[in-house]
C-alpha cells in the first residue's frame, strides 16, 4: 500500500485502500456504532498505516452550519480587550452571556490591515461583534463578505445599513452637566476622549464640531446644551482633548488649573480619564469633591471602588452585550441603529461648590 508522501492523506484515500465506500469510512469516524466491528477495525488499521488522523473538526463544523461561537473584532490591538476599562467590562459581559448559553468567544485581530481579510474570513464563528469601528469601514465591509450575522458597537459612520448598537451620548452628557449645574457649579471644564488621532490639549469649537470621533463630539455637544440652557456661554467651559492616558490627562489638568479662577467641576468623557483627573487633583493638594467635583462616563466597575467613588453616566453594558450576542449568534437581528439610554449614578465625587 503506497501513497505519495508529499500528498496529504484524505478520507477517500483511506476508503479506497480499505476497500469500502467513502460514506462507510466517514461513518467509522463520525458514527461508528452503525458500522460492523470488523469493518471499523480494518478502516482504523489502514488509517493508521497511511497516517490519516481523522476528519477535520473545522470542516465538520462548517458543514453542520453552526459552531456556537461569537467572534469579537476591533481595529485596536488585541491588548485593548484587556487594558481598556470599557472594553474589558464589555468582554466580561459578553463572556458571561456566552457561558450561560454554552457558546464560545473568539477574539479576532483586525489591527493588521494586510491580514484583516484572512483573519475575518477564517474565523470559525457564527457571527461577529465589531467593537469601536469608527474609521473601521473596511472592517465592516470585509465582515459583510462573510455573509454571517454581525453587529457593530460604537460606530460613527452614517451608513444606516450597518446594524449597530450604541448609547445616547448627547443626552447622557447633557444629564451629567445638568447634575453639576444643579449642585451650583458655574465654572466647569471638560476633559475629552480622542477628538482626532494624536491630538491632545486645548480644543476650539471647530475642532470639536469636526471631531473624527462621533462619541467625543456628541458628548461635547451634550455638555454644551446643558450649559446654554443654564445661561452659561458653552465656549466659556474649556475643552481639553486627551489621548485617554495618564500623561495627557495630567498635562491637560495642569493647564486647566493654571488660571486665577480654576473650575470647580470637571466633566470627563470617560471614567478612566476622570480617575486620572482625580489622581492629579490629589497630587496637587486639592480635594474631591471639596475643591473640585468630577463626573465620569461609562460606569465601569472600577469607578464604583475608586477613591472617592466616582459619579458617572453608566452605560447599560449587560443589555448591550446581550443584544450583541443575540445578533452575532443569529438569534435576533438589530435593524439599523439601536440607541440605548445611559443612567446617572451619583456617588462621592460630586458635591456643591465650597462656599467662599
């Protein structure tokens, strides 16, 4: 019995060498109980001699049409899923929901543009959840080509044909600003998430309105709505862009407080930025909320155990994850944009301004 060594042994080779049909050989590996013992033994002996390891699990799953797994892809490095507070919380919710359904989760790297099509095309999943795809139109286009269910989160593009789940950033920010205004604050500064790649520092109105990232733009507009309704010139509240890290946040805080009458309240567009701001205030000898009130956005678990516990606009992360998993598994589709409300969670980091 000889088979060319350079050729991969296939099931049909085993069937031919064992003198059985390919269907019988397939049953030996997949439904052995319906094959006579002597035939099973002969097929296994031939398979061993030829070096055949059995049918491809991947192929079997694909033929079955269901693998019971969700692919999660982002245009960020894979480390983003573990290092970013919002992404980590979302992944925890997705994982819990998949665990409860006996489904798997596969992280798909979309950072390398040259490998993007291969990574999406070869992922053994039933559907995809696409994270943070502002500027990720290519990721959406390639995912569409798989013709599997998918849903996008935090998308900024105007394409209404993309099924997407997001939160009401404008109204959420407006409510956050109304909270500090209601406490009596009138001198307010804003710490922004990314407005455009690489930018950090003071941002003017034009930069905000033309921001590359709709989340940052919409949250700024929501803050401005509340300020204007309270009779305060929105542009009197300085906006400083950050790179969403400690260094750029601390640099922004140093500039914000290098004025004769610094703000008594900070509106931060993420909990991570808010906690960096609180650290800077403590290091500069200020108290929170005694000297400065701070409000975050997102409602990540770390905000609830920070010192002080952070007032924030909480996203409905469990609902976002549930809807996303349902869509990716093909159980229910998201039609167009699904926008969910945020909720103000008042904790220890906000209080009325100190009387002078």
